[in-house]
C-alpha cells in the first residue's frame, strides 16, 4: 500500500487589523516582539496568506493522504490572531484525503493566556486515535496512517516570560508517555513511525533549542522505524541523527520570503521517498 504525506510548518499568518487593541499586547515579551516584527521580521511573512493559498493550489494538483503540520501559525498568540488564523489553517488541513495532525509552535503559545485560546480555536487538532495513551496535557496524539505507518505528535512549545527565552521542552509526562507508546505492539510493528513536534529534536540550547533534547534522543535511539519531523528553524534540511540511522526533516517555513518550503513523502512498503517543495514563479513545485 502506498501513502503520500506532506509536512509543512511555520506559516506565521499576518495579524488582522485591530489585533493589538488589547491589554494583552503589554506583555513584556510581546512588546519586544512587536518592535522586532516591525523592524525586521514582518516583511518576510507579509505574503503568508498567498503562500498558504499556494499550498492549497498545490494540493489540488498533487493530492496527499495526510498533512502533518509542526506549528507557528501565528506571531504573538493574540485572540484576534486565533480568530482570523485558525479557520484558515484548519481548512487547509482538511484538504488531506485521509487525515491530518498538528502541534502548536512557540509563537502560538506566546504567553500563558494563549494556551486556552489554542485549545479553543484549534480544538479539532487535539483529536487522537489512541486516547488512552494521552497524558492530561492531551499529548501524545496518535494518527493511524494505513497499515504500515503512524504519526505521533507531542508538544515542545510553552509560554516563556523572559523576552530572550524562546526555548522549548518536552514535559516529563509526555516524555514518559512517548517512551511507553513506542513500545505499544500496534505501533512498534509499523514500518514508518513519524514523530512530530515544533522544536528540533537534536538542538540542545538554553534560550532557543530544546532544553531536554538529550533525554528525548535517549528514548529514540535503537529504533530503526522512526522518521523525525519538526519546524522552528526557518530553513529546510534533512540529516541522520548522529550515531543513529534515524532520518530527521525540518520543514523550514512555508511562507518566509525567499525560503518557502515543505517536504513531500511517498511511502511504498519499506521505502520512503522524500522530495522538497519550494516556491517558484508564484506557485509551489517539487524540486528534484
């Protein structure tokens, strides 16, 4: 049985008019981010809606069975951003023929108030095919993909008060649950286990990376049927996790000007064929 899976990330949809007319913008981290957005960051994602529409057009030409999304739909996690952005992303994820799965990014959970907003506006994304494996946080989330593959999402994003801290972390409950989940007979026998989260699996950094990445990698080593997917870094790349045969794919950003990207996977039995998608002549196309 063959499957086609598309992985994308970091859309960063522009904020709607009036989004900043709220006391929530006075959060210290948001104020610093707002200055950065106007001076440097905002222009790079000004056409994010066009790029999301471009993905929809690509999916009409090249239908996929599953869409896997690794977060950062928004910029500041404000309520009006959720109201405007969530329906657009959910509509896109609904274009997969058989299903989709997604996790939040650090910009989606920018402040503590964003946690409840994400659960409210992205409620369909929290559905799991194996509810007994989820922790009280709602993760890990499982999506069966045919008889040979499965996708497992866990959350590494969290609100951080200091404006200089954009690090992530796997909650200990989710880390333990993931370790147990990978030994479930129904999962262990699958030829392809796609693990997806926002932060890079193998970048240990105190202020920008995944703080407990070493603990995460310890439970992944020795498992030869894994495929690791993440976002956060706005450039696409792939490599084998050092000391293992586990492939890792960073989707980059779907909408960053000059670096728009995604990964398309075709599965045939034990074979996994990965191709890179890029923005060329105002449309997404596959780069051979």
